[in-house]
C-alpha cells in the first residue's frame, strides 16, 4: 500500500462519513425514521442496499475457498438461496410491505396473539439480535483481519497493548457506528449505495488484472485443463470424479433454500421492503436485488478464484487468494481502490446488521415489554444498543479462524424453521401476515 493507495482509502472513508452524517436528521425524528426510513426510501436504493448487505468482505474470500475446494459448483451453497429470493420478489415482497410493521418479529403477535406469541417474539428477538447477529458480524471481522494480514498492514503497527488486530479494526467499527447511530436506516441505505459501487468497481479491477495475467478466459480454461483442474469449471457436479457429491448439490437446491430461516425474506430484507413507499415499490426492489446479487456480483469473484488456482497453486489457505492477487498485480491507486472496495463491503454489511439488531432489541424487546413509547428515548437506546452489538461481535470474532466454516455454521443454525415460515396462514380475511 503506497501513499496514493491510502489517499484513495481516506477519500472513500471521508465520503462515507460525510454522506451518513448529512442524513442524520432523517433518522432522529421517530422510530419509523430510524428503523424503516420513514417508509420513503426509493425502490432502487432499497434494492442496492439489500445487495450490498448480502456480501461482506468475507464473500470474495469465501468464494475463493469454495472454488478451490469444490469448484464453481461449490457456490450452490449460497446460489441456492436464489430460489427463496425469487419467491420473495414474486409473492412475498408486496405482502411484507402491506403488513406495515417496523420488524418482521412484530408480526408474530399479530399472527398468533396471546402470551405464547409474545414469548416467541421476545425469544427470537434476543437470539437473532445478539448471538446469531454477533456471530454473523464477527465472521465479517475475521475476513477483514485476513485481508489486512495479506496487505501487510500489521507489519507496520507500533507496539500496542493487547491484540494488534483489534486496534486496526476499531477505527473501522467506529466509522460505521458514527453514521449508523446518527442517521438510522437512511444513513445505512445511502452509504450502502456508495459502498456497492465501490465494491463492484474493486471486484472488476481485480478480475481484469487476474484474467490478463492468465491470458484471458481462453487462457484460464486452457491453464486449468493443463493443470488437471478442469473439474473446477463444472457448474453442476456430475461424474465419479466430481469435486462435490451430487447428493450435496441436490441438498442445496432442493432443501436448503426453503429450510433456512430466511426463506420468507428474513429480517434485514423485510426491513428494506417495509421502508419503501408502497407494495409496487417493494416488488421492484426485490426483483432488482436478485439481478444485482446473483447476476452482477457473482462472476467477478468466481473468475478471480479460478485464476488463483493457476496463479497461486497449492495455497495453504485458499481464502487468502483474493487479497493476495490484489497485492501481487494491482498498481498503486488501483490497489487502494480494491482495498476501499473491501472496506465498503465490510461496512455496508456491518451497518445493516447493527441497525437491524438494534431494532429487535429496542422495538421487540424493550419497548414491547416495558411499555415505553417515548420515541426520543427509544432512539437514544437504539444508539446504545448499536454500540453494544458491535462490541460483542468484535469479541466473538477473535475466537474464529475459518470464514467458510463459520458461514456454514450460520446456515446450520438457521436451518429448520423455513417451511414453517412459508406455510403461515392469515388471521383474518383480507389481512395477510407472516408471523
């Protein structure tokens, strides 16, 4: 990283903070403003925010690891969720918007009613906001540490008390908290838009330089075949020598997407859909998200991961392939852009998860069971909750080592309730809720 690279990173961080603080007033007027943007967020902004949220700094590392171990077909571990997201766009998006709630858990009492429903709402709010959410945030921090290690940032740190990796991540977390706590969802989605552009620009730059180094797409496929790795190109694992069992593939596409806890859209997506102006806007946001998430952002990372099999053969930790290619082949300035793109991916996901987790703690736990309705007080508490969630996740991240393993753990923890969520029925004619 040269001074030019750090200048690019500094400009990005300054722009993110400035944009977030510029929208601070929009998030400070009411709970609806803070958590669902006053239901005035445009569909294209909601869609981009959803797409930015779904990939973190860990995602290109995870994709590199999956391709190295299971080939392109290994990505069905997360591509399978496209089935649920298409269902969300076609059917569920307009229904979520129609429900007029701040969180998806608020619908639990509307759907079932009584003390058991209240207990279900409270228990899910706590479990999703703290252990599950902090685990998700923590493994993003793990990936960020791996990127910083590959860039050699830790080599230049002075002697600091405690774990040096925490000192590097703390300023990033403080930046995210600054605009997230100040501006609520408006600050999150606006910065998400900027961060998605940065993330995609960085991914395309790394992809272009990696492909040039291996002689383009034809050179990449020829090199993989020459190295005996042609099975890594399989989109579907067929044949006795496939890198992934066919049964695993069918498990992904036939079971995982509807068994997962987000089969009905999930809390963070419901928050975005609820923030749009009407049902039509929510539907457009969901369809656009699918295009951005599965058609636009996927292939730069997959191609870089395949190129890494040629350029970095036998890498002990294949998840490090992406940042290592950045450092090896990108010139000054573009390396800073690629690094800023990974910061953007990291910050967009963290900001969403922090705001979403705070909505559960404040709206579904504290306000619901304390009876407090004073909105300025609740917004202050939401800001405190944001800090607490981030600090807890930072501690959890230092007990993690492998991005792919933690990602699969999160999928396993969330498997099971998906079919129940999809099969819920309305409580009254003409009023549809999800629970």
